[in-house]
C-alpha cells in the first residue's frame, strides 16, 4: 500500500500550514500537499490537516468565515466518507464551526492569548490519531491561542465523555487533573476531541510543533505516526 | 475639487519647517510651493524621515565589512550572508510616540512596519523581538501602557505568524509618560532573490498594492518628531491602525511577485506613505515618477491630494513592475484578495509629479526631498550634562553592606527589571514556524535555519541606566553584552541593527549623550567586527519632567555554524563543575542592586575593557565548539548571584549548586551583586573542567572552578542558602502579580 498522503489546507491567514507540511513530509517522510482553500478538490489525500493560524483574520468568530470556503464542502464530504481529518488550533475552531465536531471554542478565561508548553494526558489511544501513545501517557506539547476554551452544553458534554470522544486533557506533569493545569478554562480540561465515528480529531495544542528533539520535544510525533500506521499500515521510519 | 490654502511662511512654520528650511524649499523649486508640495517637504524633512539631526553622526559608525551584503541606509533593511546561499535581513525600529498615546495599535503597527521592511527585501520573516521601556510599574497609567503594548505586539505577530522570541522589558521612572517600543524583525532570503527599493526604466508601471488608503496616520512622521506633551492626546488620529491578516496576505503576494522576477523595485509604505516611497525610490534610481492619485484605491470619499500623499494607512507597498508584467502582478494580488493598481509610471526627469482631479498638484525634484539628497543635515551643539558630576561622585563606601544576602537575592529576583518576563512572552506565539530552538528567558533566542546545519542567535540589549551614567561606555556595554549573550548561545556575532532612543536633540546635553553613545557603539562594533546594518533614530523622547534615559538599543544577530553548538543558559545536570570566566571587581556602580536595594542611581557605568571582553567571547566560543560546555550564562543585571540563581532554574528543570568564591578584597555586595562586565558562568562535565581551565589560561582569560551543581538549594559561600524552587517561583510570578493585582 502506498504511503499515506497528507493534505494541508491553506486558508489566506493560515500560518501553521508550513509547520504541518514540514512535520508530515520532512520529519515523518510521508507525502504532503498544500490544498488552496479556493479549490474544489482534495487531490486524493488520505488525511486532511486544517492547520493553525487566523484563517480570515478571525475578526469575526474564529473559523466562522472559513467554513464557507469552497474546499470545506470537500472536507465535509471526505469526513462523511470516513476519511481522516485533523484540525489543529484554528483548524479545531473551523471543525466546530462547520459542525464536524461538537462544541465551541470560547475566549480563554484569562482573556489573553496564551503560548506555553502544557502537559496532555492521552485519554483514548484506540483511535487512528493516538494509537502510538499509551493510554494515560502524559505528553508535553505547546498551546498558542486566544480562543481555546472548549465549551458545550451539559448533555453534549456527557455524551462526549461517555462515547470516549475525549482525545486529550490538560494535566499536570504527573498526569493529575487540576484547574491550574488548564490554560484556557476548557470544560473538563478538554484539549482535543474526536467525532463519534473517530475519524475527525480537533485539538488546540500543536503536535506539529513538537516533532524534533532540537526544538525541545518530539512528543507530537505520535499523532502523525498513528495516522501513518492507520492508513498505510506502516511503521514509520523517521528521516 | 479641493481648494488649497496659499502657502506662506506662517503655514510652513505650522507644518514644522524652520524659516531656513522654508527658504531651502523656495531655492530648490525657484518658486513658492503649492500646499501639497509644502506638505511633502514638511514630512520628508521631519526628523523621522530625514534623520537631519543624526545622519552626520550615524555616518561615523562602522557600516561595512564582515559578511555584510547590503549596508546601512542602502535598502529597507541590512542584509548579512550566513552561508549555504542564504542571507539574513534584519532591522529594528521604534514606535514610541504612537504607543504612548494608543498602546495597542501603536505597538501593533510598529511590529507591522518592521515586518514589511523585511519582506520588501524578499525575505520571509522568521523571528521578531521587542525591546520595551516603561515607567514605574505601580503606576496605573504605566500598567495600562504595558498591557496595551504587549497585547498589541502579540495581536500583530501571532496573527501574522512570526514567532516573537526575544526582547527586554525595563521599568524606570525616566520612561514615565514616554515608553519606548522598539520592534525588530529577522528574515531569511536566498541569495539572488532579494528585492531592491528603486525605480528604474522609463515607462515602467508604478503600482500601489495592498490595502486602500484612508485618512489615518496623516503627519504621523511629524508627530514622531516633536516632544510629547499635554496636547499629544489630540494626536490620537495620527496613530495608524494595523491589520495583521492583510499583512499576512501582503507578505505572501509580495514574496510571489519577487520570486517570479516581475518587478524592478518595491518599497514599503511606512512613515510619509506615498510621498516617501515615490521620492525615495525615484531618488535611488536617479529617475522620476508621474503618478495620478485619482487611481489610488481610497477608503473615504473626498480625500485631497495632500491627504492621500501623507496618509500612513498600513499594509501598503509601492511596486515598480517590469513593463508587461502588470497583469501577472494583479493576478497574484487578486489570488490573495488584495488590490494591485497602476497609478503611474517611471520617468527620467528626476521629478515626482502628482496629479489629482485632472490637475497637477505637485512637481518636486525627488532628490531634494530624500535623505542623503537635498534634505537638511545638522550637527547640533553638545554640552556635558551637569548631573554627571553628581553621579560620578558616588563611592561604594557611602552605602552599608547588607546583612542578609539571601534576602537581597530574593528581592532582586522578584524586582520588575530582573523578574522573569513570562507574563509578557506567554502572550506571544514563540514557536510558530517550528524553528525556535531556544525561546525567551535565556541569554539569546536561537532559531534554526531549516535545510541547513545552521542556526541564528538573536538578542536585543541596552541598559539605559548605564548609558545615562556614562554614555560612551554604556553604549559599548550594550554592544558587548549583546555579543556576549550571542556567544553564550554558541553564536559568532555577525552584525547589529540599532534603535537610538534619545530626548530632544536641540538640548545640548541630550546631543552630548547621543554623540558619545554613538562613539562608544562604534568603538565596540569595531572590536567585535559587527558592523551596523541600519536601524532607526528616535529623538524627542521627553515628557514634561525631562528626557528618557539615553537608550541605544542594540539588536544583534549571531551565527551558530552547527546546531550541535547551541548552548543553553541553565544548568543541565547534577555534579557538573561550575566555572566563572572573568574577574570580579570591587564596584556596584550603576547596578540594579544599587538602584533597587539602596535606591541610588549613581556611580559610573560598570567596568568594561573591550579587548578583555573580546578575548572572553573568543574563548567561550572555542570551548563551546570543542564540546566542553554544558551551559553558559552571562553575568549582567543583578550580578553574579542572580546569574547563578538563574542558572539553577531557567533550564528544563531546577538544579541547585554549591558555590565557593574567593573574595579577593572585593566587598561582599560587590562580589554578589556588582555588574562588572566580561564575566560568564559556565557548567561542564567534571572530567572537562581541567581542559576548560587550561584553555582559558592559554587564551589569557581569568577562570576559576567555583563549585558544583546538584541538590535543590543554591548555596554561595556561607552567605546565601536558598531553595531553588522558591526563588524560581519568586522570579517567575512576581511581574504577573505586580501587573495583575486589582
């Protein structure tokens, strides 16, 4: 089977598009393409990455305009067919705006942008995005956002929890769940969630920024390696 | 149609021209200028655009040599070769006055302006830094300014997608009412893909690209060229409004047209907008331009020629395309949803001719307006300030030696100038673009260069108090310390950019500070072989009480030739030896300890010998490249004890140390908290200590094994014994507590 092909969607204000591309292609040795938001084709990619950034400046609600981009129709179709989609930071916001994931990302409770290294606990390692992590593993990964405060109504929250849709939670270095470990006020310290079917992941932290020890940590590699494994059944050979 | 007022000498004065300057205009033109023309002269001959009171002194700085590809003043930013067919474009600029009035937009547009300077060179910005100065942090207005400025910097840089990785924040009452906001940007470009700010080739189309033009920022440059006063609040409309999203689009479109070789030249529109870009590009190309303002996309109805020419609306560029490429340029900008409109063409007559409403509104010789051309040049009177007699009279014997050195250390670590600036830099995206090998909090930021083995060390530095106490040596220290920080990270200093923040140049004492500081800076740059690639002068940093500390901020770039040589400031392992390079001296002059603990701003600037400093840095780099060094942190604000404390907690984890240092006749407070220069604290594996000490001896650098790392406490002689976790907490949270208290 051919190597998994990653497609990085480029909205005009995407600014983590190069980072996701670099991680998928140069570090992981996968195939990667940029997908311009005005285009109507996904070029047969296996995984769609909605990267971080400020897709349309985010002067309105984050992600509120990008969901109307021509390419988003294709992304929704891809997801509906069971294709894999990962939205990181602004990409997570776009996924909730377009209805592929439940909930919304509100302004951080500090009302400030926050960029720092946080600890995440892997809550469900049975997915295509997390199989390379151990259940309960604590990883170190940066957040960089002003609006990452995950919110939803109580019924939906209960449903997300029951279905095992929580992918990652903000925790202390020892894995304990505290309010102090929560950088933005997210309900239940939620940092990332899957859709019900498990083929769509949205997360505020940036796995693509921690794939090389030179930059301090490679704890984010697991997300990309898991996808490679899920799609092409290959054990990645790191370049 | 707009009726323009008839020009008189009174109107010229109102626009900020002196009588002599008005006479120069009459002489250049051989007639009375139109109101529009007068406006163009007024803004181009403002201090901000013409450097009229500084250029003669700036020309004495070393501006060539080393790896310089483009020197000071030749282009929008300097350009330095880093090997592998790559070059670095970098520059620093001030946005002080706008930030004093409207901190959020003032700081944001400062970042936007410097980023444009970098990508007009064809370079993609890879890092930003910000050097900030504010008044007393207890003051509510100061807190408002700090929060607004930091928010504005984050807002612009985060959205644009450049990591903000280094900088400084100092607080001192001299900056009350007149904060300093200096923004620096660094970009990377391949050799042969750089763009130039010139207009050549008669008939080539002149295009305006990016945002439309509004009434914002008219006479911003003039506003930047006078003292702030009680009336300054009314100048709020002179502050521009930034749109980082549009800037991101402008970046991508600009890099595309440069890459496709569609253009002759390009210049960013910053101060003085269309006026400045048309005149400077024409003057540089020894050409001219004919432009029709009716074609400029405008945001508001009824704008006059004067307003369009002087508008400082952000996120715009002037492009001279190669004839026949207009459509391709338009297509690229359209892809990014931006305007690209032809507004005129290049001529060969040396004149900038401006039409509006079917009338010619201005015909001026391009060269007469531009810096280096016809703009006035002044050398002002200097006088040694009287305060120096008082400050130099300070003697260490006049203050008591404190009893509790541990208490002083904790107090210094929690003081606003030494405390961690985490509260600010956590609001900046520091890791976007995945190149940040070392972010804020260490000695210098380190940015790796993808597809190579290289990395850049980036640092801004200036201790304004030192420069106040001794302008010449203070400026030398700013360069020396920036270079030392770069060397501590494993980098060879390559070049500097400078942002010279001073008071009103018409005050002889201020001009003395300016001239002396430039002299000292030049001397230091020669010793470290770091030419000045350009920068910015900001005069008139005054408030009703007086001038700010003279603050010549140095932005330095260093090259780490192999990523294996990247060196951290914090201790890495237990049982490492701790080595002190350099000599402790019996002085507390100009120190944070003297200011913070004894409330005295006095003495000389700390000891510095440039040759000794050069030897130290050469040795340090040699040792790092030989793989002998685990960590390196320079001794600066707060002295040796603060450096040791920081070494314990700014690494990946807290590591204590037990230190024994000989007094050697040095008073204990001077030993622990004095700020004599040319000292570095290293750690190394125990089996490397001997080799390191021998290497230092051979290089003529004093070096001593002063202790060992390990445990969870920092112990220094019998005088200091503190828990690392506690001092780390104090250092890391005190600024946030100070600024966030309700």
